[in-house]
C-alpha cells in the first residue's frame, strides 16, 4: 500500500486533492434519476485522494420530478396534481491498490413516491449495486502541463427490482440487467482553479420481458466540471452533464461543495437540475435534486 | 470514536434491514370501465400484415400519466368488424426498455370491440401499446401514445 504522509503534502498536492474531492462531489449528481431507467452511478463519491487508503460513507439524495421531454424534444411540465419524488440512500466503500488503482463499491437503496390521476404509491428497496475501478495514469498537480488522466470502468449489477417485478412502478429499483461502462477522466489545476472532463460509454445488456428479448443501445455520458479550491481545502464547483442513448437525451447542471471535517471526515453536497429547454432533451423525465454525503477516510 | 463507530454501524444495519425486505409498492385500483368511449379514436394503426385496422380509444381522452381504460376496435380491409381473435396487450416504453407493473386485462365485447383495462402508463413520455392477435387472424400491431 502506497502511503503519502500528511506532513509531506505540497501545495500542489493539496490542490490536486481538492480537485479530486470536488470531482467526487460533482459526479454523483449525474447518477440520480429514476431507478427504472438510469443505471447506478458511473462514479461513486467514495473516490480516494492520493494519500487515503480506505473510505466508507453514506450518501442521500432527493429528486423532484417536474416535467418531461417528449419524443419530439418539447419540454412539458408535469400536469397539475401529478408529482413524483425519488429518494436514494447509498452505502459507499473504497480501497486502494498501490498508487494508481482504486476500487469502489456503491450499494444503493431507492424509494419512489408518486401521485397521479388521484392515486398515490410509495415503494422501494435495494437498487442495482455498482462496482467501479479507477486507474490513474497521470495525476493532476504532478506536472503543470500534463493533466491527470485516468481510465475508469465499472458495472452495475441487477440486484434491484424491475418495473415488471413490482406491484407498482414506485417499487421499481433497478434496470433488470447488467450495465458495464468504460470511461476516461482528464483533470487539470491552474492556481486554485480546476477543470475536469469525464466521458463514459456504457451499455445495458439485453433482458427478457414477457418472453421478448429487449436490447439497448450504448449510453454516452459526458461530465464537465470546474471550480475553486480555498486554502482550507473547502472546494466549490459547478458542472454540466450530458447523456445520450438512442432516442434519449438529457442535460443536467448544478453546483457542489466539498468540506473537509478534520483529517478523517469529509462532507459533500450537490444541487442539480435537468435543463428544461425544449430541444435539450428527448424521452426523459426531468427534475431537480439535492445530494449530501459523508465519508470517513483512513490515511 | 467508539460511540461514533457504533452509531454508524447501527445506522448501516438498520438501513440494510429495512431495505433487504424492500417494498414493491401497492398496486393501484383497477379503474371502472366507462359507459362509453369518445367517438374519435386516439389513433388508428394497421397491423403488421396489413389485414387489420385497429382503432384505439381511451378514457380519459387524451390518456394521462397513471390509470387509463382503452378500447380497441378491429376491422378488416373492408371495414367489417373482426371477431374470433384473442388479444394480448403490452404497454411498453421503447426508449427506456421497460413495461409496466400491471398486466392488461382484455375483455371481448363482441363486434370486434375489446376493452383493455388497466392501461397503467405510469411515466411521462412515449409509450407503445403493443398488441398481439391470435385466432381467426394471427397478427401484431403497435400504437404509439405520448403521455405528458
């Protein structure tokens, strides 16, 4: 296990660590949406900074569905009286294998509250568990010109319940098949500012519904994030994500903050919203949400 | 420190206990079949072979997010009602790759008219009403609805 003693942390490494914390705080927002239709997170917020060996944590999120994009791309607000709120609580864990490799596990619990045409429903349970691996080829902060570059891969496992298996769609917590993903992350620091760009391709494996095999196209996701790290390592940032799969499209933006709580704890929060502009989405519900997480790390 | 660890462990165990059982939600009540349907069909589609015309009506009209009752009217190429078939219906969201939690009950009313209840279209977006016909004619048809 490679360890970097805290006393040896240079200003550059502190900044790089702050970048990591910020990227971690930003990434989860892209993951939260209706459990029936969007895979478990591409990135878990339990990403380790370079001097951390292990982390465990919890994350909670609430998202209010406000409307949807039609197949024409037109945005339509939810009809009066209809509402849906999606909740998620995640257990997180991560560990490091040497300087370059870390793996993370996310166990989500998903609940949905829905009211439509005078009926109401609430349901939930264990969602699709996700495992992720990150291989850092280069590290941001090591060189003023070469960005941090990392290869990301992962898979969500169909441990949740599909819509068809639920008594009510509110009880749906998973996709019903595996969704592996592969991505690349670039991160760079300039002074106290940072910028990161992450791209993923994922593909849900086929599943059988009513004797009929259903296949899915590749899902492409991009995350652009930037922000500022203060001297006390509190980091604020903003991000925009874009997702496209066959005839689905959605753009989300938001803001995030990561706050260290002493040496071994850190809190992260994200406010995010899908952009409700006609033409910016296809065949997707839209909403806004808040995410908060608390991590305990071991150095 | 031990107190915090114990609290964290208790929280995790409690959460797991709640979540391991989960809750699939309660199925919504099946709506009553209305006395009449709109004169104007929502859409009329041809079957895959072209032998059938399927007119789809719904209550409410237009269909809403949630529970709906559908009516299918089957006619042949000359406009005559088609009897002697059984109908299976699968509501489907093609872009998301899922159906719905409520199986659609289909009742033959005679004269080529079938009631589909419930059509539980629980999510906004584009839904397909996938229909399979067996008996006098073996065929399929798909109608597309946009739910706001």
